[in-house]
């Protein structure tokens, strides 16, 4: 488990989808004055240097294809790229923001972030990045058991991001169990779960299992946004794309993703069959 370092994958196509959705959820929460609590179960280091630990250079076929922001970037993509610009300025791409840094940039004085991380190196980097910032709580620990005691927030407004590496087969079952626990304790939670598209049965089944767990429980329904950019391989390895499955999404998120996912598929696709799709329901 501790072998995984998000730095190797930072800024790839999966990060683009995950962070685009995250920005939209935060902007929605910021429309009301009452504070909210964000919980990031697998926070990582918070920021990643291009050309540093990102040895696999996956960002080249992710955010690298969108930088600098193209003139035809739709609003959701443009809002995400503004977060990238916030750590780079208008020049060359030097840094890649992780989810904790994106949250911190969007937070207000009345909001708070609880970020969980197990890898000691990433934890130290995240602690240094967030040192002294009001409302930021960095935890050394497993986000799965660390999450439920923080629910529901006193304000009854919260965003939970669950995005484990799925290196272990047990992650699939743990994610599903955690989603059920969260919605039982806090049915109003805005709950965003990242799922990889892999040629692996557990990965293929998890989005629908998450949707089934959300149906009739999440008060404002659910959506499943998927972006597939690469074809399957004979050996069955490699990341084909990813899903973001969201419980209690804002009513604006579905229409925005339905319009922008095809654009992203065209820009990030690595083969003619690349596609972006959206499912949604109550």
C-alpha cells in the first residue's frame, strides 16, 4: 500500500476529470455563506513538481494537452485550468496541484479541510505545504476509518473525496462499504468517488455498485461521469480512463459534464474510440 506515490501519475487524464469535478463541487458549496467541511481520504503530497517525482510523465497526455488553456476551453475545464494557473502563473507548466491544494485555494475562513495520508514522505510534504494555514487538518492515517467520526459536520454541509490508488483488491470493497457508511450517517453529503477504468472485473463493476448504494439514499440523486481515453490491451494492463461517481451532485453539474466530457475526450483521447459519457438518476 505504501509503495504507491501519486506523484508518478499527477496531472494525467484521470486527475483532469477528478479535479474538474472537484472544482465544480467546491464552487457550488461556496455559493452559500455557511461553512463546510471537506474530507480527503487519500490526500497525497498536495502539489507535484513537473519533471521531478513525476517520472512516468503522465501529465503530458493529461493537463499537458490543455496547457496553456485553449481558447475553446468550456467553462468547467477553464475553471479547472485556473487552479493549475494559480500555482504556475501564465508561463510554463512547473507545478501540478493535488486535491488538497485545490481545496485550500477555494476555502474561505469558515471552511475546513481534513486530509488523510499514510505515506510518510507525502505526509511530510503535505504538512509543510499546509503549515500554519487556518482550517487545515492533516492526519497521518487511513482515511477509511478516519472519515466516519468526522460526520456529519456541525454545519451539515460537507464534501467527501474518496480516491484510493486501488493497488489492493480490498480497496474496491472498502470504498463501497465506506460510501454506505457515509450516506447512512450523512445522507446530505456531497460524496465524490474516483474509480479507475481497468480491464479488471472489480473496477468494471464498482461504478454500478456505487450507484446502487446511492439510489434512494442520497437525497439529491447521483451521477456517474466517465472518460475513456485509451483502448484495452491484450495483456489487460494500463489505465483506460476513469469515473467520478457523485452522490448529491449540484443540479448544474450533470448538464455541464454532459456538454464538456465529449470535448475532453477529443482533446485527451489516445485512440479513435475515446469517449466521455454521463449517467445520472435519483
